[in-house]
C-alpha cells in the first residue's frame, strides 16, 4: 500500500502543522479575514457584480469565515487531540492472535466529513471508515478517531493524501499494531465537463450522489498494511456490513487519474515533457486567465496558510476562476425557438386569472446548477414545472424550459429568487399559469461547520390558479411525488 513517511508525521505531531503555521501564528485572525475579504471583492468585480448591492454586501465576510472554518485543520495539532485520550484496557496477556491484550480490531464507520479540493478549491464530501488494532493495553476514545480525521480533512486536500495522512497520524500518535483508513469521496461535477472522467455515478447511491465524480481510496500501516492479510480481510468484512465494498487489490488513485473534473480542461504547459516538474497543468482550453482574479485566489490560498507555489496548487487559482466565471453576470436574453406561441392570461372583472386551460402538464427533474451568492459555493438539484394547458394545445418544449432554468442558474443566486424568476419567466413568455418547485443541495451547508451532509432545500413559486386552487396545486405536487425520482433528490 505504499511506504508511509513516518518522520514527516512525527514532526507534525511534535511541532504542530508546519506548512504556513509560522505565518498564521504571526497574524491576527481579523487580519487574515480582511485579506480574504479584499480578494473576494476582486473576484466579484471580475464577475461584473456590485459587492455593495443587497445580497452581496456581506458575501466577502461570509466567504472568509467559511474558508477559515473549512481549513481550520492547518491551525490544529493531532497531538493535542490524542493526548489524554488513551485509556488502559487490560486483557489476556497470553492470548494468541491480534488481541493485543485489549481486544481485537476496532472499526469506526460512516464518519461524514468534507474537505476542499486542492485542484479547484471546491468542497468535496467524504465518508471515512477507520480501523485499528490496539496495543500496549490501551485504547483510544472513539470520538478521537473522527477528530483526527477531521484535522486533515479541514485542509486543501487530495483523497489519497488525506487517507495517508490520517493513517500515519494515528499510527504515530497512538502506536497501535496497525491502522487502516478507507475513504469514499464525491466531487461535484462541473455542468460543462466531466464526461470523460471515470467513476461517474449515474445511479443513485446511498448518499444520493448522482452526477458526482466518486473515488474510493485506502491506506494501511502495521498489521493492516498487507491487503492480503487476515486482519485486513476482517476490516473489509466489517465495512461490507455497511455496504462498503473495497475490491481486492484496488488501485490507489494516482495524480494522473481524473479525480477533480476541472483537470479535464487542463493542457500541459510544455510540449513533449511528461515529468511532474515540467508538466504542471495550469493553462485552460477555455479562454483568458483573468490575472486580477487569479492573483486574488492566490492571495486567498496564502492567507489560509498554504503555499500557492506548491506543485499541486500551481493551477488551482486558474481552475477556480474558470469555475466562477461560469456564473458571470450576463445581460443576454433567453433565446427560445418560438415554437410555442405565448397566450396571454385573461383576467375577469375582479382581476383574477381565468382561462380555458383544463389540464395540468408537468415537466419534472430538469437539472439545475447555480452558485450561491452568499458564499460563492455551488448548489445543484432539479426543477419541477407544472402549468395549465387546454386539451389539444401544443405543449411547451422541455428544451425551452431547460434553457430558462440554465439562464437563471448561471448567475450568482439564492434559491428563493431563482424559483420566483423561473416561474415569472415561464408565465410571461408562454402565457400560462405556472407552479415551480426547486429541490437543491447546497454545498455551503457542509462547509461552514453545519455539516448536514445530504440535506436538501425545497422552494416553491405559484402563479395564477395554482395560487388560488389548492386542488390544482396538490395535484401537481402529487405528480412530483409519484414521478420518476432523480438521483439528486
């Protein structure tokens, strides 16, 4: 499973976090926060947004707080967690096997974590499983396994390095007979890219992560380093109880594999060279680099305590800017093909909408991607649209509804506003009475210490008879409930 750099992690345990720690120790937290705020304002300016408008006034501060919370591992020491958490637990000294005087293998499963991808600065979800074989007649408090894993998760990370760091820190910190770490990681897939990446989950998983890039990595030490050994087999068997299947001789994720979807847009800087040093992937196929925005992201990375010149981070500012500019403020009008002529909604003498529409048509599970304007983090999900139409009338083409959803999604948004805008546009363009439901997962829900992994938000907007006829609204909502489920729901 690869050699572990025990000396490095011994230094980590002894001296705390080395990378950037001296810089962070000299800085006041408020100073670091202000530096990130200034950088975020540059990013908003690059998106042609007004950072003083309502909704964005506090965005720089919110982003700074979220980033500092999400990378607090740089300011934590594993030694502080482990010390005082080892408890004596005597057993049979003459026992045969891996009891170690205190019992056999200990496994803690399904630890929900999140981390920031070092390749693009977007958060990714982690489900962590940790096992160890106690030795020296002492055991570790179970909660400490989660806390140690969280220290390393709360940094800019790659899945394999995260697994290796957790494994090595526990091996050096509690001196067990062996440690094993298995991570299941999900990375949000960019709407425009990712088609060529391996391991895209097209079926709903236990976390409902359809459309995400998934990878599974593991690391082991001591008696759990040998994946053909009996103890490793016991560990895998206990994971299978929870539906986690680790294939025998599973390939470890390498730097050349497409874990982060943003890497698929990279092209080598140099031609004809394959070494890591000469082939740092920093350029993009999709246009100018926007130097002011790139410099601002580099400043954010530096303020968090990392070194932007580290080889794994060289291209990160470019990739994050590339992602962010997907949501650049646009004044382009929605272009519809005109195949559905608008029919004005007639009003009676009391001002209430009335028409001869007598059927409700539903378009369900229209994909949605957008960017939260409060935290500059993505949210994604599905949109359900229902409207009245007269029997025999031509239905609104789904592609037209998709174009409206895409148009409003490709902006800095809040879900409530997005829902209303979709409803109002469908109603005004096609002259129909409409109901819109948006279901979305917000990455900011897991990146600010809330950590409600798998939670979702639903919003609703109604116009016309859907707002006055409860039976019509209930009929549409029932069609959503009965309709084909989306993996994002």
